[in-house]
C-alpha cells in the first residue's frame, strides 16, 4: 500500500531534550516536506527536499533540522525543543512537478505527530 | 502578501444544501496547481481535487467541483448535496515553480459544520 509513515503519533517531551520525528515513504517520491499546523495559521512549511542530499528552508525553519540521506526517509530533528514548538506536525511527499505537462502532483500526507513541549 | 487566502474561518450549512468554500491566490508564475484538502476531526489530510492553471475546464470529483476563475485568481470549492460527513476543516493550497524552486503554500483553512 502506498503510504507515508510518520512516527510517533503523539509525543510529550520537556524543553531542551532532543527529539526526532521519523518520516518514510514507499512511493519513490523525490519531493518530501514537513509542515506544522497551528490553529488559525493553517499549515506552514518547515523544510522541504527535492531529492537525496537536497534540502531547503520553508517558511518557519527556525529550531528545526532535517536530513535526506536516503530517498525514502526525511526525519525532522528538534535539537532543543521549546514550548512554542508545540504543534501538530505533518510529513508529506510527492513526485516533482512535470515541466512538460505543467501537471502538478498531489501531496501524500502522513497521519501527523502531535507534539507537546513542556 | 498572502499567497493563499481563505476568508471564511467557519461555516454552518444545512444538510443536503450546496456549499461554496472560498479561496483566492496570488502568484506571478504562469504554471501552477491548486489543491483542496479535507481534514476531519481524526486529523488526517485527505486530497479532494486538483486544478492546473492550464486546464481549460473546471475540475470535478464526484460531489466536489472547483470553480476556477483565473482572471480573478480564485479557486472556490463547491460541495453539492452536503452530508454530515462533510463536517471538517478544508484547506486550499497552491503549488508553483520547478526544479529546485518549487513552493507549496496552504491557506489558513475553513471549518465547515453540516447541520442535520
């Protein structure tokens, strides 16, 4: 089954304790991305990756790190979490846009990680 | 300036009525794509419909249709014959750019509640 697997589903931690949220996709997608969802703000992009070893900042990258050592995995790392990083996080993947047809490819989302930083 | 604007934070609609959720966008890229996603209370993101900037006809997927007005830069989602299961958060999104310069932006969402 084609899917994006994100773990853990729920996470409660304390300020300053490093954590990693894992994301893996089995669809051979080049594009992977992390979003955070906060009430009234919608989904905001944290980081994205167009391919292995290629990552770039989104709109809200401060306090986060990512890596893309393999095509299927795109972990999100919080080196020193703070309470303002309490949020619902989504990983997503897709194919790259097709330049010839202009056809976009939809994002496939993971089931989300609800993170609480105390 | 906001790339994607959803001006309705919340809507209440009677069951079986049609619903229009508004979305306006801002881009200078001639090639872009517009998406709608549904997020029920369980939290997952469900893809509903896609419209490409070069598509001649409005997209339709079952009870969902997209009212695409390119000159006005609007991409409203229309749900016909609403059902209780349509109660959810709805997000409009836009994808633009190519080859290392792609950008995908979401709106702030509209919470739709269907009343029996």
